[in-house]
């Protein structure tokens, strides 16, 4: 459905819900090049999208160039229980991402272009306001295998739960001081399991993102590949013990340290001039370096080689290729 900016709201919400055989749906607006959308235009497009409730058998959903300030409320509800592929592209006026962490069957999620978003937090997981019994565990993104977040020029902060809940979750498992029993009664009633099947994570064109969520290294136990490109505010990539195949880093000019990735077998680094420390990669088998990384990498390649020889009796394979 294209050129939806020309549509007007209708007197029913069942325009699509009765399309029992509809499997793929893409909703698209035309990008304006002349002047900003008026308040009336914004209100109208929000009403139009609110009424385009998909049928429950839908499997593939895409939304492009939506210029409303809030996503339709049916995103993240039982109306999308069958959706496996979800693409949100150039929805640049929405301040918050929709609460889609509870969609039970999404395997592929791509968010490309969300210029108004500065923070991704608990609202994205979809558990905010939940208050289940203490014995209940809420699973967020239960089947998600690939997550791509791209072209987010103003995104600065990323977390999965609010800080007080994160601290309480740590308290539930005890700490270095052995005071689990003391802190147990402070633990939250809401317990969240995150991203149990995530295999690939790509962050591309996120120049203001300051850090990866610390919970990522605790919960993404199936993660195989992490790809970072043009995330120039990231200073460290560390404590991701489950990444088992590849870490690829391109154009992250502020990156200073990569550490404690004990299962990574393949590391590829391009255009990271401040990367002065790489350590704790005990399973590394191949290292790929841009020619411009040659000088700075002399600060840490010998240490990687020494560790690998001690553990495996041989050197890491190092490859260099010309830039471009």
C-alpha cells in the first residue's frame, strides 16, 4: 500500500483484519522534498495507520517513511502474533520505538532510519508496566535471530531494562560480596529473559551510541556474529562471552579497547585508529586488518599471538588487505 499520505481516516478498523490469506504487507508513505508535514498531516497519517490493523495470519510486515510521531498501537500486540519478518524504515518522526519485544514469532527485525530516537530502553522490550507473579519469567524477543539497527544518527543510549531493575536482577544472583541473601528481598517481581536465540547483531551508522547494553553479554547466549560500522562514539567492546564466530568492526573512530570475547574465532578491523588494546580472545583463529591498522595493531597483535601460542601451540593467522 503506497502513497498512504493521500489517504483519509475511515469509519472502521476492519479494512485489513478480515484478509485471512494476507501474508505480506508493506505500508509506505512518499517522502516529502518540498516542506515539512503540517500538524494536520501528522494527525491524519497517525489515524490512517491506526486503522490499518493487520490480520492475525500476517507473516511479513514493513512500514516505510511513516511520519507520525507515534507508531500505531497495534504494533506489539496480538495482532502481529504470526509475524516473522519486521522492517521499520525511515520512520524519522517517532521518538520511541514500538514495544515489539513480546511479539512471539519475529525472527528478523530491521530498524533503518529513526532520526528522532535518542534512547532505546525498556519500552522496546515491551515489559514496562508488567507486574507478574514472582515465579513468572517474561521472555523478550523469544525467537529473534537477526537484529539490524541502521542509520540512527541521534541514538545515544541503549538498555533493555530500567537501571533499578537491572541492579535488582544482579542482586537476585548474588555478587562478589556474597550478600545474595541480604539483598534477595529487594529483588524485583519481574524477571526477564532476553534474546535467547539471537545469532547476529548489526549496528550500522549509529555515530552517537556510547555503549552496548551491559546486559547483552549476560543474556545473548546464542550470539554468533556482531557487526559494528560507523559507531564512532563507542569506546569499548567487551564482556561478550558468547560471541562464537565473528566480530567485525569498521569505521569506529573512537574505539579504544576490545576485550573478553573468549569464543570469537574471527576478528576483522577496519579504520579504528584509536584501538590500542585487544585482549582476552583466547579462541581467535583469524585476524583481518585494514592496511591502515598496521601501525596501531603492533600494540596488541604480539599479545594475542603470545596468548594463542600458550593455549594452542601456534600463531593466529593474520591477514592484511588494502583499503577500499
